[in-house]
C-alpha cells in the first residue's frame, strides 16, 4: 500500500504543486483574507495542483514510456494509469467544491484556471499557443485570491498582468530541460518552435516586465530594490540562454526571480482596488 501511495505522490509533480500552494497562501495573507479563507483556498489550490500533475502523468504515460522517463511512476509501471486518472478527476472536482464557500466569482475563476491547465496537458502543450494556459492560469491566481476576500475585490490589472507574465516564464522554464526528449516524441510547443536562445529572451523579458509592473504598486525603496534585483536575474537568465548554458541553473534562477516578484506582489496587497 505504501509504495502505491508514494508513487501517486511522486506523480503529482510535488515541487510545482507545493510551490503554487505556498504562493497562494502568501498572496492570501498579503490580501488580508480571514484565516479560514486562507486555509480553505490553500487546500483547494493544493488539490488543484495535484489534479494538474496527475492529469499530466496520466495523459503523457505512453510518451513518457517511449523516452524512458524513469522519474515518472506511471511510465515505470509503479502505479496504473487508471488510478492516476481517477485521482486527477477526483482532486479537480474537490478543488472546485472547496472554493464554493468563498463565493461564486472565486469558484468560477478557479474553475477556469483548472480547465486551462488541463487543456494544456490534454492538447495545447503540442501547439504554438502552449504558453496561453500558463499565462491564463497564473494571471487568474491574484484574481482568485481577491475574489475570495470578504468583501470581494478585483485585483488590479498590473497584478493580473504580473501573474500572467510569471506564468509565461514558468512555462518556458519548465519545458527547457525536456526540449530534446519532447522533440523525440513529436511534442512541439512554443518553446520547442522558438529554441533555447529565443526562449531565454522570452523568459528574460517576461521576468523584467513583470517586475516593472509591480513598480506600479508604489515606487517605494522596497519595490525599486526588488525590481533591480529581478532585472539583474533576468539579464543573467538571458546570458545563460544565449550561451546555451545548463538549463537546470537557468531554471533555478527563474524560480528565484519568480519568488522575488511574488513577495513584492504580496507586499502590495495583491493589487486590491
């Protein structure tokens, strides 16, 4: 029983799942949500991300076997596709249900975000618009948080824009380490079509622009310092991409810049207006 539970946990893409859940909690605290709303939204987002990770491994099971992905429990036969599929569907439905007490606007936005992520896994990852689901789902996160507040509020456009741009950077960063394996199985999303160098340019511009938008929260010393630091990280990302340096380091620097921007977004109250 334990090995299957461990395999199911590993199939959820635990790194991104935990990261997005933590970001949700940080933004919720920044927006001043009541404790019970923070907890409920955090659990809902955790289930949201579990469903996305499980749906990815379920849908990509055959492709992962073809390229010998030893890090994928489904591809290795440690857990069945049927089990992972059932877990993905159940987690998605429960995530939406848990958002209902936070109001129908938050529930509607959360449903769109989940549907967008699933659409990426099911079809859009192999298209020229593969970045669109990431931009949409990440852009909706600040809005979901503010819609879950009491009284309900709308996140400022620059907060939504910053979230969307971080989603763009996350998509390209997530794909870069698997470019060759993806090409071998015919996957051709936008990063594959652009290549490493152009993808690095997109990542750098996305991170820099997201940081610039956060300056609109108020050009105080903290936001200015954060912008300068994020801009420096963006430049380093660009240099590494142009020089075709190891993508793992590139990925780590992108995560650092994203964390910095999330902290600035939380400090600005998620752009409440």
